[in-house]
C-alpha cells in the first residue's frame, strides 16, 4: 500500500487565522483608547492610593502612589509563561487589581497600559499584538474598577457592613478581581478563536482549571497587597509578593520535572497523562483526538555543519513555532529518545482529514525560513509526520499509539510523503511492540 497523499499547505486555508482577527484586535485597541480618554476625564484617581509615607505632602502622595504601583506592577512580567495556541499567562493581575481597588478605574487603566509589559512583546509580537494585549488589560481594569465602585456604594448601604469596613473592603477587592478576570477571558477567548480558527467553545477550554485556581489565588493576593499597603505601609505588598514568588519558585521546581529543559515543552512525564486522558475520552465516546509524531528531516546534517549550538537553536525554534501554531486545547512534547522528534496531541479532531490538514499546517510553520543566529545563516527545515486518530470506542493502549506513530513517521521519511496516517506495516509493528512488553514513552 502506498502512503496516502496529503493536500498541500495552501489547501488548509480554513486552518489559518480567521480574517476576523485583525478587525477584532483593532476594535479592542480603539475601544481601549476611548475608554482611557473617558476614564481620564471623568474618573478621578482615589486618594486611597496615596503613598503612605509620613511627611509626604498630600498633593504629591497620590501621583507618587500611582508611580509606585506602576513600577511595582512591572514585576508581573517576570512570570510570563507561553501556552499552547500562542496565549501567555502573566502575573500582572494582582498588581492591576490592587491598584484599581486603591485608585479606581483610571488608576487601573494606567496599570493595564504600563504594568502589563513583558519582554516577549518586543521579541515576538507585531505592534498591533502588543497594543491589543494592553488594550485587553485597560478594558478589563476599567470594567473591574466600575463594578468595584458599584459594590462599594452598595455595601455602604448595608448596616452590617458599615461596622465591618475590613470585610467590606475584602468583598470589594474580590468583586474587582473576578470582574477583571471575567472581562479578560471574555476579550481573550475570541482572540484565541480567531487566531487558531477554532470555535469559541474550544478556545474557552484554554482557560482550564489551573487558570481558575490561579485566578482565585491572585485575587486574594491583590486584596492582601491593597489592605497591607493602606494599613501597614508601602513596603508590605512588596514583602507579600516576594513571599509568593519564593513559594512559586518551589512550585516551578516541581513543574520543571514535567518539562523538557532545552525547549520548555512537555517531556514524557508531562505528556503521558494527557495522552492517557485523550485515550480515556475516546474509549468513552466523549470525543476523538489525533496524536502526531514529527521528526526533523536531515537534522544530522545540521548538527554536522553547525555543531551542537546550531542544532540546539533549531530544536528550540521549532519548539517555539509548534507551541504557537497549535490550538489552545492541544499539547506539544519533545522526545527524550531522539532530540529532533516532537509529539503533538490535537484535541477534538473529528476525523483523519481534519487531523492531516492540521498537521500540514504545523509542517508549513516549521518550514518557514529560520535564522540561525549563532552562525548568521538562514535554513529551511522540513519534518516528516506519523498520525494516529484516537476514535470514539478505540481499544488502543498508549504503547500501541506510540508504536503506530513511530512506524508511520519512519514510513513517511522513506517514501518522502511528509505525512502517513495508515499503512500495511501497522500490524507488523504492533506485533513487535507486544512482544517487547509494556511501556514506551516518547
């Protein structure tokens, strides 16, 4: 049996970013600019953001307090984490929310404009992408600030809250924090949907349980920073943040065990639970998925010509491209058995035709000219792929999936097909796998 033919990347236009992406980003940017102007004219900064420093003139304390939170908020960019689908998780929410609780909607807008900055924006994003990121924070902060002020007025009319100002302040902080998170998700989910050309439901899954848990923790941290700033001093929120960073550093140590050190992608420890979960979902008939193994063509030649430094640079760049090209619901891993092999799990793929088109898009992304900075040369790298569809009702095991992926990927290399999703060697490969016994991870 010959390897099935694959449509060229140009036939996968429906998998390219939607034409609605740029208009949507433009609408966000224009809306944020308008809101920023309106907030500056009609929403004065509250005195509660004034820097609590004895002897500081009251006319100076408010702008100095705003400047403190603007500078302090830049710490949020130190924990930027790129996720599948091109979305990025940052640590900016507590700073923006705390500044919004203390200074009102306009202070929050200023924090969204300045404190959302992180170095990735300079390196990888187009100018309109950077503006859109900050536009989302501005719109979210002003929305949260308005709702927070509404909650303040409502609580002021509750007799019990009049005698419990600390509880009222806590409630306002939570309302502001969750309003900010909800507005942020409402603005970002369509962006991810348009960018990845997927439905809003799939894009919404990008914000999974870990995001929701993080939002709760960051909301409490925002309240803690705001209340200690007023009650203790400007140094107290700094102490709170550094304590949290120390705890998160310990968490990152555990997370590092599930990540490939060279690329930051998942390793076998991090990828295996996801492939198992996809198999379970397919067995139960909930939804299908596609597993993909990609192997860079002629990578040994790159290593021979440009040595290990050049090869590592290619591996890292391909990893970055794959992570940006997949949808927010997908997973990407790098094999420890062969450094130039990658695994991708494509969730909610209805059939093999869609899976092949998605893989063709990944290959087209890899194939874009690559600047090897260590040697000042441009390269074009291709990748061969094996694909296995995890269909509803499947009885395949994880080991069998990996075996078929490897067999099909190798066949793709031999016949120069680029993508193989079936073949007459599958049965033989599975028999050899069963003879070797269980457990084969990427």
